[in-house]
């Protein structure tokens, strides 16, 4: 049996949700802005087919966010950050 919770409630009650998944074998659907975005299930419930399905592969993330740093004056940014630590 699955239960649907909002992302805010999931963050606030994460420990309880983990208990429900592991002890009661419940399936928790997490929604954000009314859309289903994630499913929390116990590892024993996970299908044995493709074990990498749903896992992050950080090898494919090289270069993500590069455009953010292109618009920043790096020397000025580092100087400001270092001054805050002094």
C-alpha cells in the first residue's frame, strides 16, 4: 500500500517515513507542486532487474554548472571570500 506525502512533509518527517518503509514495508510517494517526483521503498522491495535504475551516475555530471562560474570574476570572488574568513 502506498502513501503520498508532500516534499515539505517528507523532509520534516523523514525518520518516520524511513521507519514506515523498513518496518511496515510501506511505499511512500513524494510529491512536489502536485507532481510525483520520488518513491521511497525498502531495498528488499526493489525489483532485481536493473540494479542501477534510479541511481545517480556522477560520471555523467562533469561540467554541470560551468556556466554559473563563467559570469563571475573569480579573483574578486576569492578575495571577498578570503576577507570574510580573516
